[in-house]
C-alpha cells in the first residue's frame, strides 16, 4: 500500500516542471518574475535571488526588501515584482518546485544602464575661418556601451573618432566621440548635433546641439543693371558683400582713384549710379568691403558703346559743275537726288552714332568718279573737234590761189565772209 502511494507520487512528479522566462528591464524600472507549473499536486513554489536568498515561499515573504512584492500565488503560478531595479539586482533568479527530487528553473534578469545626457565640449565662439575645430561628445552610465553619431544640419558625418571606457563600477561605460574639421564660412550658422542611441532609450535618442559661429572676410560681387551700356544711357552697379561681422559701407573707386564726376556718379550705400554715359566713363570700377577680420574687393570693367542705329551716315557728294554738256547736266541732277536720299536721317541722332554701310558708300563714290571721268573725256573730244573745224574754215579760199598774193587776198575775203557767218556753240 505504501509502495503504491510512493509510485503514484513519483509518476505525478515526473509530469511537473517549473517554467520561467528571462527578463530585461531598464535601471530604475520594475521587473516581473513569473514561475508556472502546468500540473501541480499542491507542491510548494519558491523564488530566490542570485545570492540564493529566498524571496518568496508560496505566498510567504522571506526577505525584508520593500521593493519586492507578491503579484500572484497559486498551485500553478508564483509571480513577484522587483521595483526600482538597480544594476546590482542583475543576475540569475531561481524558481524551485519542491517535488521528489526538487526541480528548478532559471530566469536571468538583465538591467540596462541608461546613458546620461550627452555634452559637447571644445567649442569656443567665435571661430575664425580656416581654424581647426575639435568637438567632443561624451556620455556616461550606459550598459551596454552606447552608440554616438554626429550630424551637421541633419546630414550625418562619418569620419569621427570613437572611444569606450569602463566605469569604476565595472558595469557601465563612458563613451566619447570627437569630430575634427576646418572651420569654413559655409559652416556659419550650421547646427552640429551629437546623438546617443541606446536600447534603454526606447527609440528616443538623446541629443546635444551646438550652433557654429564662423567669422570670415567679406565676399564681394558687383552686379550690373545693363549688360550693353550705350552712350546717353544710365547704369547701376550694385556691390554685394557678405561677411561676418557684417562689412562696413563699401568704397567705390575708378581706375585707382576717386570717382571723377560726382554729379553723374552717385553712391548710395552699396549702389553706384552713373547717368548720361559717355566715352569718358570707360574704365575699371572697384568695390571694396572690409570688416574686423579683413578686406576684399572686386572689379568691373565698364565699356560704353556707340548708340546702335540702322540708318546710313550722312554723306555729302559734291555735284559736278558742268554746264556745257546736256548729258552731264542730267547726270548731275541724278547724282544730287541720290545724295539727297542717302543723307536722309534722324535730325536728333548724335554725330558718330550711326553704323555706315561702307560697301554701299564705296559703290556710289566709284560710280560718281567713273561718270566724272567719262564727262571730262567727252568734253575734251568735243572741244578738240570744234577747234579743228574752225582752223579748216579759216584756210578756205587760199587753196586755189595761183600765187601767194592771191592767196592772201582770198584768205582776207574768207575772213570777211567768216565774220558774216558766225557760229555759236553752247
């Protein structure tokens, strides 16, 4: 009979086994330890800490620790809670089922060390352009070691140094990271941030930020309002200067000296206005800006162009004074008409402001010269011909005379007759 009871207990205990799970908790949080038994014939359950101190035996508290409380106690479950968990609470906890023999199950409690808020050191304001900057981000108390990442205006910077050191308690770590770079004017006003990532932060990283202040010499640029300035027009030159500290009012000069015509060349702050442009305004204009860091300048070469006009220039072609040949008179009238048509132009246009068509002018001059030469040749031949005719008529009457005296008398008679027959040539 007794043997049968022992056999039943042994077979029953073989189906009984405590079940536990590992627990991870953030330092300062609450850890819940649960031990379950699927089949239990009124056998006691017990929880003990890593030091093998009994915490609870069924529903009876064994260790005087106000942080440890009973959550649930039954034949199938024993659950307790540990509040305000510290790093020293980490370790292996044991759930025991008092059967024959005693059965146990282990649950490991992991305590995460929360990293402290990071701090950025090494920044001195302001920083001069070109100086080397070393910013260090540091955080302590993390377990396991935290991860540090650098960002500049939300863009991650990869080239950094990383250092991990174990704290004095030999449980947590101090982590630091250094960002090394040369100060540039483009970094002025940039936000440099150091971000600490850790599993204890529940996907909410800790961030430290630093706004950079970089001082640099002015950057100068001249902007023109007129890309093709012509005589009589106006032009506005704007001197844009950017620097930190803010540059002082700019200085305008022309060809290394002062502006020669203050009445037409007016400076208003950073703007130079020149009215009624002419050729004397050609030259190199310099804009100079300075601040306590240094000075800088830039130049603009002004070239004033002639006024563009499609009309032909005024060309005076002298008329031919030849009144003896009818054809020449008609040609002169035609030439004068052409010159009058060519010389038609805008009376308001300035001299030297037209763009002459040299090919057309050359053609006209060539025609005039050719016609003139032809007229002179025709006139010469005409005069020579009439002169020969006169000499021939003068000798008439002397050809048939038998002797010299008779020839002279005939010639004189011819002269008398010649006086009676006068010819007129126009």
